[in-house]
C-alpha cells in the first residue's frame, strides 16, 4: 500500500519519535583531564555542551515556532539561562541565502552571544551546497568605506549614557590572497548584517567588558564564521563555536581563517583549550562538514574538535582535538575526495559522501519522497546530535535528544 507523499523534513522527524532521556552533561565530566593532549579539557567539554543548548534555542526563531520573548523565554531551553537578556531576534527568510537567530546578553558570564540557526534537512543541504564560489574580500573592502559604516552608528545619547565616548577604530584587515567563499553563505551574511549590526555594535559599546561569542549549527556555523571575520575587521575579537559547520571557502580563505584565529598554533589547543578562539565541532557520520566537495574547490579549516561516538550521549573521552585542516584521524577520514598523508589520491572509497549522494537521488526520485534505504535518516540524526539532538523548539528541547543510536528503537528499527 502506498503512503501519502510527505516532505523529507517531516519524514525525518517522524523517523525517530521514540528515544531515551538525555543524562545531564554535568554528570559525565571527570575531575581530571586525560593525559593525551588530543582529549578536550573538562572545562571545554562543559562549555561546548552549554553552547549546544544555546544554539538549539535558535530553532525557536522562524516561521514554524512561537519565537523568543523578553527577557528570555521560549518553548525550548531558555529557562536553563536565567542570567540571559534577549536583545533581538532576526529572520531574513527560509532560503540558503537567508539566516535567522538571536542576540543575547549573558550577565552571569559577561558575554554578548550571537546564535545562528541551521538547516532542518540534510537532503536539502546537500542540494543547496552545490553552488559556485565567489571572490572573498575581508572587511573593510572596497565597498566598505566610512560612509557605509555610518549605517551602523549607535545613537550618541545611548553611547554617552553608557560612558563610552569613542567608537572602536576599524582595523585594516590583512589581505586574503586568492580567496573564494561559498556564494550562499556570503549572501546570507550580507542579508544578516544589516539586521543585526546596529543592535550588536550598540551592545558591544554599552558592555565593553563583555566577551563577544558567535555560535552556529549547520549552515548557521558558516554564517557565524563570516560574521566573526567581519567583526574582527571592525576591531572586536570573538570566540567562535560551530557545530556541523560546512566548508566555507577555498584554500586561500581557509588559510586566512587559520591565521586570523591563530588555529595553526597547537599549544593554543592543548595547554588551555578554553582559550581557543575558534572551535569547529564535528560528529562522526555527519556529512555536512565535508560539503561542498573538495573537487569543487572547498576545504575545511583548522580548529576541529571531533566527536567520535555515533550516538548520544557523548562522554569527554569521545571528544578530541584535531591537528591542522585535514586530520585523517577525525572527520576528514570519511572524505573520499581528499588526498592521503603521502599526497597520493585516496583509492579506497569511504562510505559517507557516497551514501549521501545515493540517498539524495532516492529522495528526489522515490514516489513518497523518502529514501528506499534509511542511511539518510541516520545521517540526518548524525548532523543533529551534538551533545543534544538539536533542531526542535519544544519544552526541554527535542524529546528525541538522548540515547538510542540516531533515534533507533530497541530492535534497531527507525
């Protein structure tokens, strides 16, 4: 009997209705850090788990949710953060070249946090990421003169009331040689900055001692990367944390990101890893960080923290620091399009990208819009499982968000 045609997003959600409860991350953290310098510290583990909840709240912003209201309340995990004060939310639309999220003040830890929401569908992501690159010019570029910056001026009376009498000077960015960026991500940031920069710059001036933090999941991680680069050009250092971030650009842009965030210094990642300026968290079997493809000219940047456990919940032993841009001991080991350590082309095909390609074909051609094999559903969960199962604005977060491999039932069925 044929079932009614349903969207892939709906099918993926219905695929994993039953799951076990998530154990609080604080109960999993050992007192001492492991001797292996690839392991993350307990402090960083705790921080990443918290940021996963913070970015999960961004899924409350959009056309299908009730949103976030002041001071900071929503249907999801907002009650976990009583010291948060909402500044604003934004939603520029549903397309890849759009963005949505929120800005919040954390008065407890003295942070200004900008959270970028991701995508709901791995299938749509794979299709959307098939795009041509365009030239990347760091801020301030040829079109970013003082007159254009005037659009983001903060009212003088607000600045004076906060005791801030001089705006931060715009710094001249280093040149980004032969840099290209994903057109969709770049357009998404251009759409977003007009919405958020006035509020963001105002809060940074009012609270000059607060640390600027960007956090994003999926496509939101790519927009967070471009946002952080521009704010750095404007004179503000930030800490960036992304979960399942796709490849933003080519080797030139990756080199620029590595240099701007000091990602080539291994000591920065091991001696006190909470001081890392960029944490790019990936998860085994998540295909999105391997996209767009290497053959299209896209590559990963450094700063990767790899979760090797396929199902929830991760322990501190399941997270490790990766070395450089293309560590084969991490997610890059599942990319069949890159060269091996000896420089020769990899002959043995790995499963991940091949599986995605096959499943997307099924999504497009199957009469129900559901793949005949369930691999894509598993990949969907892999892309959502970062400490919690991200992506659904309901009380306490997604009820699927703990235990069970990719939402499987007791007999391994979806």
